[in-house]
C-alpha cells in the first residue's frame, strides 16, 4: 500500500532509509514521517536500542551486523555510529550504493578525509553532513540578512559549543550505562573537544558564507574532574581555537565541557553586529559601536510547524529536509562533502596545533586535488584512551563489582551534583536574590542523600579492590566533589534537616524585610506622584540660534522617535520608572532630545514638575516655554530644578527638551509634586 506523501516535495517518490547507530539515530523518526522517508532498517550493537527501534518502526529490519544491514534494499543511510569511525562507516555505505547523511563530524584524520572525499566523488552518490546547528530560526534568518548585506563583511566572530556531558563518558546517549560496565564510552570518554568543532563553526560558516583557511590554538592544562584522560588530550578541557576565514575575518571557535553551558555567538561585520544567547537575538545596526542595539524575533523561512517539533532548535528537521530534497529533487544541500571537510578539518588541525604548542596550520581546500594530495597519508591523531581495558587491570574482566563501575560513576556524577549545587549556593545565601530557591535545592539534596550514600559506598568498594586503577582515580575525584567524608556519614541527613529548618526561618525573615521595604517605598510613592512613566520622544526640532538660553518654537508631540527606557534606576528616595537614560539616543539632528507627554489634570491647582538632568533643559507646557535651565544638574538629585505650573482641569501637553551636547551622562529624572500634598494628582493618559 503506498503511503501518503508529505506534500513538501514536488514528487511522490519516497526514500527508503536505513539508520546505522540507534542512539542519536532514534531522534529522526518524526522528521522522516514528514519528509517522504520510510525507515526500513536499523543497525546497532546494542540489543536494547534495536528493541526500541523496532518498537517505533515495527515493519523495519534490525540487526547488530553492519554487513547484513548494508545488504538490505534501501536508498540512503542516516549514519550515527561512533564519531571517530564516521569516515570508514560512510565509505562502506557509499560502496554499498547508499546515499549518506553522516552525523558530525565527517572524519577523524586528514588521510580519512581524503579517502572519504574521493569515495563520495567516485560513487556519484549524495553525501551530506548532518550539521544541524545552523538551522535554528535565528541562524537561518541571520544568514538571509547576511546574504542581503545587512552586516557587511565578516570582521570577527565568536562561535561556541560549550556543553558539559561528563555522564556520557560512562553511558550511551539514552542514559543506559555502557555495556559491559567495566568500560568507558568508546569515544566520548576521551576525545578532545577540538575534534567536535562543527556545532559552533558550522553555523558561523553557513551564516557568513566564508570558509576557514588557517587555524591556531594554545594548550590549556586544566581539566574538569571525572574524565579518564589527563592533560591537553582530555575531553574535560576548554578548547578554543582562532581561525582565519577566507574573507580575512577572524573567528574564535570555543568548544568544551565547562561549568556553565552558555553558548553565545557574536558576529561583527563591517556594517553591523549580532549577538545570540539562548533563544534571544540582538542586533546593533548602523555601523557605530554605540549604535542602538535591539532585539529581533526571527522566524524560519518555511515549515515552522514541522521544524519546531524536532530537536536542536529545529535543526534536525532541516538537515533531513535538505538531504531528502537533494535525493528527490536534485537541489544541493548546504553541507556537501566539501563543506563538511571545510568544517571538520579545523578541528583536527586545532588539536594538532595545541599538541604542538601553538603552531598554526593552513586549512586545505579538499576541492583542490593538489591540496588534497599532501594529506593522503597524514594519519596524525590524538592518542586514544583504551576504553575497553584502560579503567581496570585485566584481572577485573569478569568481576561483577567492576561491572558496576559505569552505573556507579553515572550515579555518582548525577547525585553528587545535586548535593554540590545546594552546598555551593549556601555559600552565597546572603546575596541570593531569591533564597527560597535554596530551600528547593536543600529538599533535593535531602531526597537524594540516601541514594548518594549508597553510590558512595559502591564507589568505595570498587576503589578498595582496584586502588591503582584509572576507575579508582575518577571515582575518587567524584567522591571529593560530593564531599564524601562528610556526606557519607549516616548523621548527615540530620545535618541537612537542621540546615533546612534554618533556611526556612531565613527565608521568612527575608520576605518580611522585603515586605517592609516595599511598604516604605509605597509611602514615598504616595508623597510623589509616580505617573510619569510613558514619556515619548518628539522628532528633532530646529535648534535655536544662540543655543539653549533662547526658547525655540516647540511643536509638542511631533514625529516620535523610538523610545527606550533602558535604565530603571531609582534615584535616592525616588519613584520607579521615571529615570530615563537617553544615552543611546543618538539620532537627533540638533543635539537635543525631546520628551513629550500629555497629562490629564483632575483638579485645577499648582503643580511642580521636578527634574534632574545631565544636560541643559527646557520645559514647555501647552507649547509655552516654562523653564530654561542651561546648567546640568545631577539627575540622582531630582528636585534641584523645579518648575511651578498652574494647571487647569483638563489635558495638557508637556515637552521637555534636553541638550545632549552639554550632558556628560544623558539621564533625566522627572516627578510631579504638589505644593500642598493632596490625593488628587494629575492622571496619566495612555
Ligand atoms: N548533531 C547532533 O546534534 C548530535 C547529537 C548527538 C550525537 N551526535 C552524533 O551522532 C553520533 C552518534 O551519537 P550517539 O550519542 O548515539 O553516540 P554513540 O557513539 O554512543 O552511539 C553510536 C551507536 O552506534 C552503534 N554502533 C557504532 N558502530 C557500530 C557498528 N559498526 N555496528 C553496529 N552498531 C554500531 C553503537 O552501538 C552505539 O549505540 C556521534 O557521532 C555524535 O557525534 C550528533
């Protein structure tokens, strides 16, 4: 029975797909359904992964044998096997006549890269790299704008993939401890993060349309605890490299498992700049360092509903979409074999650069036969950790205790972190904005403690039996992280309970104090009307001859400029929201900033408008000049300049003109004050 087509492609043809590596490979089932792709075969050494695969794809064929898998009748392979094995595995697929969508990275040595490129060329089949990070909504939008020239030429960028994945040294991606349990992960336990460079470099290349041409890096000798290798070869180290791009721009490409997973991308072009942190994208446009910086909300160019359902910010959908489109319609995908090589090679050479103490390397272009030739026999690679036998002596091969290692290490890392988070936050309790969060952390630490203590005991057993082993070393490092000498004592549960009781009291006092302060602030607000919150900028008005001393004609509520309330500082004894930092407003033609508002006065009376201003200042009410103060006064002391206004009942316009030229800081503070305080202050309109 023929399956319905997605309607995404012009053809009703379907792609028969085999998935090799059913850990990461399992992330794509949903996207396959949407893209004319039938998953017909799967291959993995792990029985539990094959079972899960068949659960999702009951009609498919599943095997642990690669040769048997590749013999099956299908068109393409999604290759998600061990990272350093991708080149040889992809070559096998191409030789079996299958198109390849390979997980990152493409190859592990330069020689493998040459072989893979040549096999892809020889086969005439499609090879794509499944580099997915370029295809978030923000990155795709940035690329479109970069192509339009909005940012000019790339000058410098900072690309990051900072991701701490210590437990993956001891588990598969689904959280299952490595089988057998006396081994470490076949590559995640040791690979230096320089080799995993495409999630940061890939988006940067894609957006700016440049390719890397030279790379350099320095060795860092520190690493996080819990990793099996020490020194610069360790997985647990920071790995930044500096890369020259084909247009002459520079990029700092940072990878690493560090103590905060914050990947921030920053791009500086000759015309503008972009900054991306998490989901937020901010641009600074206009070519000056202090041009306005604003947030934008980009969307995908198409398929939003499908993309947002898939992992990695929609990237998993797009990599599969481009691959399917190339097979079905012939349109080239962004990461073909050559771009894959451009992206992969700087990681290999960056590792080599750090190993050779900062020697810089040219990044060859594998499109060019001559450049390729030099690397045909370049097998340089990071020394590998023996993940099978490196943790324990041979005598431990079948020891049930040693087989508990992977599970013990996973649990010690996870459970120890729950305790560590709580303990370290208590060290900054007095400065914590919301100490109630610490009660939550304490509850988690209390809940995990019995399990943590059992895991600590299991770890100590393994360490006592194999004290000289690498396994004992990493377990020891994690025991130290969980403060084992203290936390493993049975009385520690009581210690935590007592701390919790003290914390709860602390939080209650904290909230009472906050409520008191809020009440005191409210009192201030009652004495000074806080309604001045939505001032608007008027358009630039002609600067009067003779400067500020002469009152110009003012047209209140003229063309409005974009208005930014970027500083909500509350001056001493003041009122929130009325301090306006106009520092970033630079597009005034006459050096003045005009702030306009309208007020509804409920009762005719005398009011005072009090100001503090960093530049000279004029006030116009209903078009009439009411104040001209050339001298700047400190906006933090707002009542230095006051203008007394007899206001009738009804609506009035107020324009305040600030002279930026004379200002040092460009802030202004307003508040209304009645001479005799009554409750009927003017009401704000709009
Ligand atoms: N792009 C992304 O966002 C992303 C996310 C996760 C993983 N990945 C990549 O996907 C790949 C796989 O990742 P993973 O987390 O599942 O890692 P993994 O190395 O734990 O998984 C590889 C799987 O393939 C199986 N396998 C390997 N060689 C095999 C063979 N010859 N025959 C049968 N089975 C074999 C293993 O049993 C294992 O289950 C890695 O290269 C990783 O870099 C990419």
